[in-house]
C-alpha cells in the first residue's frame, strides 16, 4: 500500500497532508526516511516524527471549529504563525484540518483523523455544498450576482454554477451568501475579483448540513454522533 494511503487509513493525515509530511522528511519506514510514493507492508515499522505508529485501531475523532482569521489551516507552520491545531481541546488526538480556509477567512472547519472521510469530502468529485458569507465593498445588483451564479473562468476553467443571494446591500458594502460545490484555491475571493469586486470579509457558515451556529470565534467542539454519521454518508 502507498505510504500516503497507509497514513490516511491510520488516521494520521489526509493523503495530501501525508505527502506534505513525507516531503518534510517526518516519516520513516523501517528507520529510513520515506520517499513520496513509497509503499509499505503491514510488517514494516512506520514512524512519524520518530514515534512508531501503533498498529491498533486509532479512535476516530471529529471536531467542528470556528476558525478565526489570522490563523493558518495546517498542522504546523514553518513561519511560526498560529495554526488551527492551537485551538484544539487538550487530549485531542492526531487530527488534521479537512480542506483549507485562507489565512484571512474565518468560519466552519472540520478536523478529524478519519482519512477516508477527509479524502471523500475534499475530492474534486465531492459535491458537498459549502456556504460562505461574503462582504463585498460597495453596492451589488442582481445582474452582478448573475455572473457569479453562472460561472466564472478561473485559470482557464469555469467554476460550476452556484447559488448566491444578497442578504443586505447599501452604498458601503453588500453581504452575499454564496454556496459552491467545489473547493478551488481562494475560489470565492477570486470569483468576485474576476468581476472587479473586492471581498472585504469572508466566513464559511456551513458545510452540507453542518452549521457554525453556537460556536464563537476560536471555539472547537466535538461533533455529535448524528453529525458524524451524516459526514460519513456524504
Ligand atoms: N474561498 C475563498 O476565497 N477562501 C476560502 O478560504 C474558502 C473559499
């Protein structure tokens, strides 16, 4: 089995994050630094940060966090900035963020050690709707929003059709709810930039049925059984 898949199944990281850990030389197979794409057998000893991975099943953990802005969505940061891991409750296992929110974006973030669920949720074919509250500088009209709804060309590829509606508008700003089913890099910000508008504030308020409600900035809570069952089913 490929080392990144192995690490995901053991609940250490998503496959993508596992690749980052391998590139950072944090993973060893039988005492030798692992290369990207290496394969492992059940009998191999795999260490992360020189700690052997227990062969026992790792207990699954799922958290919902209200990520504040000014925090990076990674497990560690080489520039010493605050990461989402700094907000986890004491005793939390080796969970990792599912997908990314920009440094300047706040809102709902899932953290888990369930590599399969993370892989499914972040896979390009996953169509789980993600809703954002975006505050755009200046007034916006339905005509402007229609351009967002019908798709915008980013890096030569159109974004999928999406939902968008105005929550509030005045001369200074417009608040818009945007629901996308993709997760391209800085997608919401870039969609508005492409029509000449600036996103002043961006917050993710839901992922599928999961809502941010009740969590203050920087707060994290364990998911309910119902939420976990829902996520595993998407
Ligand atoms: N779209 C963005 O522009 N930023 C995010 O963090 C998420 C979606």
